[in-house]
């Protein structure tokens, strides 16, 4: 088995487009599809074949990588690709789809004889573009020789969580990690909003916590996006973050954990999206602290 593969990338939004480019740069043959073709067309300049349908993209693929909005969108897309899928093809499912959807997607893989890998990623636009994502992966030993080159092209590190993708161990870890990311992002926005309301200079707060146990690089990064007005292009969009927050809340409910912070974060993100910030970076949840959008 050569390390150079034909890879089908289904979904070329913020993350999927970057992953497709890095796969092409690594020497793989990449065939990409996106529901809105205009988002995929720029990939042609990177040597990626832009397909008109999921089935066209999946033709002759050694590996399929899905990076779509949610579980239902992924299942619909894979059903569209089904006529071109060969038994034994590896499928790296990188959408943050939720625990229930992972089981459903794994069932589709079994029906079509695919080697299924639950493989969400940690990271946003910049690490995706740099090929420095962290891949959380669960799946069978058989097929790893074909999926590992895919993970190596898009990520700097792969964390294996098990050999049964259907169990969703990688997705469970991703939801736990995202619960922390979303909580910190929401807290950063609320802190700046309170500082503004109380006429406290943000620099005074950052000087106060500098180099101490309360300081955090991620806090400063997200606060910087707000303070500098750099919410576009999004590193991770408000609407997608809201979807993930709801998946986290649901996972907690189904397993006996009440997640008040995640639920409040979901509501903040949804409120920000309703005020026109849905396509901005998730730090734009900051605007949910005000009765009217900030000027």
C-alpha cells in the first residue's frame, strides 16, 4: 500500500477546505465536494478536483473524509456518495456530530462495508490551515494504514481513543474538550461586557491577572478578537459553536449530568446569531450581553 492515496473530502467549509489543501500538499489525490460549490471552487488552484456530487467526489477513493455541519447532513451526504463507495474504503468522520449520530453513521458504514473511524478534530481555522490539528480517533486496526496518512496530512497529533468507532469514544472526548473551549469563550465575552458596563479598562483587568494562575492564552486570544474587531473571518463560527453547545447539553442530559454553563452558552450564542453575528467568530457571543447590538 502506497502512502499516496485518493481522498474524497466531503464538506469544504472553514475546516474542510483547509484539510483538503493540506491533503493535496502532502501529495494525495484529492476530490472535494461541497453543497455550495462556490466554497469549493477555489480549491482547484491547489490541485484539488472539485466534484459536482458526493458520488463523483467518492469515485475511486481510498479514503473518505467528512467535515460537514452535523450528523444528519453527514448521513445525507454519504447516502449521496453511496453508489461510488467501494467495500473496504476507509471513512474518517470528522464532523462534530454528537454521540447518537456517530452510532447511526457507523451503522451506515457497516451496511456498505466501510472501515469507520470516529475522528473529530481539535483546532480552528489557523491550525487547520497549518495542518496542525489534533485528531481524536477511534477505529479498527484494519484500515489504519490508509487512514493514518490522512490524519498525518491534516494534523500534528493523533490521539487514539479505541478500536470501535461506533462507540463514539473520540466524539465523547471532543465534546468534553469543546465544553471547556465554549465555557472559556463565553466567559471572555462576559468579562469584557462587564468591564465595559462598569467603565473598567480591559487592560486593567489583563494587567491584574498577568502571569498568574488566572491568566490564560486562550482568554487573551478570544478577547483580542473582540477588542480589535477581528471577528471575521471566523476561526470557529457562532452558529457552529451553538450547535456544538446543544450537542454537549444533550449528551450531559442523556448521561445524568446537568450542564448549566453549556446551556447558558448555547443560549448566548443563539442570541448573538439572531442579532446577525452567526458567521462571525464564536467570540462574538460577547454581543449577547447587550440589549441592542453594540455599534
